């Protein structure tokens, strides 16, 4: 293939841009915030589940407490009613029966109030346990927001770099022939990024092998607009005044 020495030289700039493009593209995928956010999502899920369990426990205790309060209410009303009846009855027998019932009711009320206090203490503990998880949840949310902000800032910067690199690349790719561009592209893929190499002091900068003997003679005898390849790594060998031939 024929290509002017200037076009061949452009391949080196094209390759430098392509390598930089690959690096920046890799950076966008390998941002530390991606891994951090993934981890935070797992922690947030666990926290959400713990919060659900603990909130459920609080609800259960509140139901229990309401039931006891209602029991207390029933007993208190019964005590009030019986006390009132004691005042208004003239039957000794009735008074005795009512007093016996009142004594039992007061005992029952005391027992219920003790249970009520114990349940209230448990409720307090359960509510405190919920508050702990809620604080954890809020802390995680704050870290997520922070990581997202950092990620977005990084991505904006990297995308700006990618835009500039792609624009520069398009300008160079547009300045060389389609055939040379196609040859370069193919070689860039098969050579894993080593498509074009500067021949400097008879040495291929792609694979660092020095040309000798018939390989060197072949390069020396080739016209400047002939596209040559490194006999060792296959890169398009770009000759300049630094080539030493
Ligand atoms: Zn080489």
C-alpha cells in the first residue's frame, strides 16, 4: 500500500489518541464510586430489612399495650361501678359480695399496671432500636448522595475528555486515506493497540526489535511512500528522520 510519509506519521498520533481513548473509557467503567455505590446498595438493603423487622416489633408491642390499656380501662370502670353500688346499697350481703369483688378487681388492676409498665419499657427499647437503624439508614443515604455526586463529577470530566479525544481523532482520521485508516484499524484490533510503530534508530518502538541484515536492507530500499511492516510484531513501521536508515 502507498501512503505519503506525512499520512503514515499521522498514524502515530491516531494511535496515541486511541490508546488514550481506551484508557479514559476504562476509567469511566472503573470509577471507585461504582464499587462503593454497589456496596452501599447492599448495606442499604440489609438496613431496610432490619428496619422493617424492628418497626414490626414496635407495632406488635403497641398493639399489646393498647390491649392492656383497654383491660385496665375495663377493670377501672368496674371498680368505679362497684364502688358506686356499695354506696347505694343497704344490703349487707350485697356489700360483702361487692367488697370481695372489689378486692379481686384491685388486685387484678395492680397486676395489669405492672404488665403495662413492663410493656412500656419494652416499647421504649424497641423504639430506641428503630431509631438506631433509622440513623444508620440516613447515614447510608448521605454516603450514597456523596458518592453519586463524586461519580457524576468524575463522569462529567471523563466524558468531556472523551469528547475532545474523539473530536481530535475524527480530525486525524479524516486527513488520511480510507485505505490507510482501514489498515490501521484492522491492525489496531489484531495487534491489541500496537498498530503503528515509529522506527527510531533502526529499532521498532512497538516491539523494541532492531532491524538488521535483509530486513534493514528492505526498509532502506523501499520508497518513502511505501507502507512497511515490522517483521517482528507486524506493526505499520513509520519512518522519520529519527529512523537512522
Ligand atoms: Zn515491531
